[in-house]
């Protein structure tokens, strides 16, 4: 893997610095009712951005990322599932022709192809298929990223807390704790650990908060 790229957990994949800059520009290029939306060129539709950070915060995040040494990271299961499903979808027509050539009726070939896609995604995600469809399998899946708010300035922390209608008074450590706690509490209790992403710097705090939420559920 080239040292020109870094894994950016905010987007769940390896990115170049140029790609990251373009992405930041897209999600911050609109105003008013369109703010926080960007044009996804592959489908020519606007998508909502859920980054929860300002342009300045994102740029600093990318700078910090590329100032660090390259680290190889295993892609999240959701990203790997989407990549595999996309590749299978790209080869869908040729695979259907193969199945039909083997003697299958067209409708049976379609069902077989769907079954193969479901099997591949279910295996990557480590879940039982149970009649899932490829679309349901991917769209129902979400990875959660806990931001290291220690990198933010105090005025940014307060602004974010105000936006979330949370108490924004106190020392920086208090503000950071409040935001991280809020992020953790927004994650569904049944979310697998491998779909919750956070840095080593806040791992102890995040894991303590996660365990604190899960303990009452287990009793």
C-alpha cells in the first residue's frame, strides 16, 4: 500500500490527501437548506453529510492523519461487504449468462445470483442470512465512529455542545467527556464491537462507557 494514502475512519477507507480535500469541499460547499449536502457524482444525486464537524476541524483531522506514519488497517466489515457486493453487481450480467449456459432458467439464475451475493455478504458480516436481501444486509448496517474531541479547540467544543442542546460550561476535559459520552450513548446497545471505531487515545474512556451501558442490560 502506498504511503501516499492513509486510512480515514471517518469515511471508512484509505484516502489520498487530494481525495480527502475534495470530500471536505463537497460536504461544505452548500449553504442554507442545502448545507451539509454534497453531490455524489457516481449517482448524480445529492447526499446528506453526517460528519458532525466543521470544515476547519476536518482539515486539521486530515493534516494530523498525514503527519503520522502510514499504518495498514483492516477495513471495517461493512466496507468490505459493500466492496464485494459492488464487484459482484458489476459482474452480474456475465455471471447470469454463465448460470443460464449451465441450464438454469432466467428467473432461477437471478435467484441464484441473489443467493450468492447474500451468502458473500453474510459471511463477511458474520451474520446468519435468514432470507436477507443484499440491499437489506448493507443498508441496515452502520459503523459508528467516536471522535477524539481532545483535538478540538474549546470554542469548537462549546459550539458543538450548544448545537446538541447540552451543557456547554466547564473545563475542556468536562466538555470532551460530555461529547464522547453523548456519542457513545447514541450507539444501539446491540452494536458489535467491530463496528464501533475510535482511536487509541480515547480507547480506555470509550470502553469504560460502553461497558457501563452494557452491564445493566446483562443483569
